[in-house]
């Protein structure tokens, strides 16, 4: 007898709860089969970047369920520190500081296209596991990479992120 995780249904998908296929995708009650290759699969990063400008990257691999390993090229981002990572209003305030920067509150008074992704990061002390700082970043479009306008708000800064390997899942 096969183990639960190895059992296959007649459509080739694995059985999940209640005998419904989950590895082939979302169960279609009317048709009695799954409708996509992976349940809850987000839009592929290639589709997201076709609609919005993304940082330049080289694709290393992907799992087929939305996770991708990439090498991000060095790039300039605009950022702001979040005052309290546990307070949702801190994220809203940080977003608006960055939005104001791309909406013309910068040294060149130039409007900058919105890009993806928006990154939020937490840095933790490795001994205490307490959050030391948190911030939010917007990627700056390629046209502004060589000479980005300086922020006019003291709480906003420019950050050059070096070339790096990242493992991500698109949520768009």
C-alpha cells in the first residue's frame, strides 16, 4: 500500500484532505479536477516584471510553485526607517515618505515611476533575537540608477544594494 503522500488520483495529482487533488492545483468541484499546477501559486515574477519595472536579475532556478532563486544586480533603492515594526501605521507612514519622494519631493523635483518590489526588512540582534531596526525600500527605475535625485526629507535615504543571491516568492 502506498503512503498517504505518495497516493495518486486518476488525474495524476496527489490526494489531499477528503481525497481531493492538491498537488495539481485548486480543486474544481464542478469538474472534479484541479485547475492549475500549484495551489495558491502567485503570479510569476516574469509577469510581474513585464507589467512593472523590477531590479535587473539573473534567474538561477525555480521550484514551480512561485519560489525562485535569483542573482540581483547591484542597484540603488530609496529607503526609510520604520519607527515601530509592530505598529501597522509605521508601515503606512514609511510608505508615504517613500511615495512622496517618487512623487517629486526630491532634489530634482522629478516624478519617478513606481516599481516593484517594495521591500520591508527587519534586522535582529543574533544573541537576543530582538529587532534592532526595520526599514522599507523602493527600487529606483533604471533611468535613475546612475544619478538618483537626493531625498529632501531627512527620514529618507538612498541605498546601494550590492549584487546578491536571493530566494524569493512573488506575492503579486
